[in-house]
C-alpha cells in the first residue's frame, strides 16, 4: 500500500487555498471597496448539479464573497438563458459567471459559453480565454487543470524539463492542461483513445495526468517509478456490497501508488480543488475588472 506522504491531499490543499482566498478578499474589501461576486446559473434539476451549485454558493460566502444564484426551470428557452447572461454581463456587482453544465437538450451549450463576457468567464471555457491561455496572455484558466498544476508545483517545485503525459484531449481538462504544462516548461504529450501503445507512452511520464473518464484504466505497470500521478477521473462503479456504488478514478490507485512518487486519490484529490480554484478565478476576475493588482493566491 502507498505510504501516506506519497498521497497528494486535495482536500487539505483546497482548504489552505480557500484560506488564502479569504485573506485576499478581505484585503480587496478593506483597501479597494471591492467585494468579488460570483453568479451561478443552474437550469433544471439534475441532482449532481444541484449539489455542486449548493457547495459553490456555500464556499463563495464562506470566503467573504457575494454569491448570486439563478435557478431556472428545465424547460427554459435558450433565448431566456442568453438574456439572463446579458444582464449578468452588464452587472458591475457580478465579476464571475458560471453556467452549470450539462444544459437541457433545447439549449446549445456552445452558444451559452460564447455569450459569457470573457473577462467574467471564471470557467475559462470561452474561446477568447482558450486563445489567451494558448498564447500566454492573462486568461481565465479552466479550474480543474489549474488546480492540478497548483498541486504539481506545490509537490515538485519547478516543473521545467519534465516529461508530462496527459491521457485525454477534452476542451475542459486535457487541452488546457497541456497548455499549462507547456507554459511551465514541461515536454508535453497528449495521448487519447487512438494513441498507439498507450502504456508505453504513459511509462515515459514524470507527470502523468489521467482525464479520460474510464474507471481504473491506467494500471500500475503504466507508471514510471517515482512519477507524479494526477487522477482527474470521477467514475461511479458498483461496489462489492449488493446495490451500493463507490467512486474510482481513471487510475488503478492501489497498483499505481506502489510505483508512483506522488499520487492524488479519488475521492479527495483533484475534486475538492475545482471549486476552490473557481473562487480564486473570481477574485482574479474582480481584481482585473477593478484595475487592482492581482494578489498571488
Ligand atoms: N459541471 C460540472 N463541473 C463543472 C464546471 O467546472 N463548470 C461548469 N460550468 N459546469 C460543470
């Protein structure tokens, strides 16, 4: 079994990050009279999304920020959602806007992502932010990959020259993760379902990021001894006990932990970081909109 100091504790890391965010918020209020505000829009009643939104609102307030929640019925039209986004874009008290995904079928996700003011796009999904990230300009950076980078830099320090392999090429995780690790001077490979001899490619990695959404696909013998393994997967699978389920990542944790130098567990690894980074992005957005120098958080 893994010794405990190999495990990257995302829950503790997120808690510490929230502490720094609360400090930055209090300074922003006291010195500049700015209270960062985050608007979260939820369309419909997806139970998992409701839990996320509730947690986001709670943590936003706990860090001293304003939370604006907009719950719309499942049958909301695209035009009505776009008109709410236009109002939030124009509202000076709102520095960050997050529209919870997935959206109901009658609404085209891309049209919604495109409608959010890029400077308020705390998800970092707008194509303007994708472009800014790719070119090294100040961007809103997607929360999950940024959280992964923060944990890697905390554990490894300077990442320059390291071989990074990302399994998964999604717009939300794989591609921005590649941009961030390239920016941190890693040699980056994006692997995916069509990659030949995926196991051999993974074995090259000093940093292995798994973001494919396939339960325990990355095996222990795919991991280079001493590598840092970041598991972005959250997959619900049947548990040993009849009728129960449990969460597993994209990495076979027990096997990989034998070999890795550092590894994130599921749950308790990358997951808790995502909301904390969202709050951090909201503070950054508020500073940029107010013309205040961004604090290091
Ligand atoms: N649904 C699940 N995670 C996320 C997220 O990070 N952002 C948005 N907008 N929707 C989500």
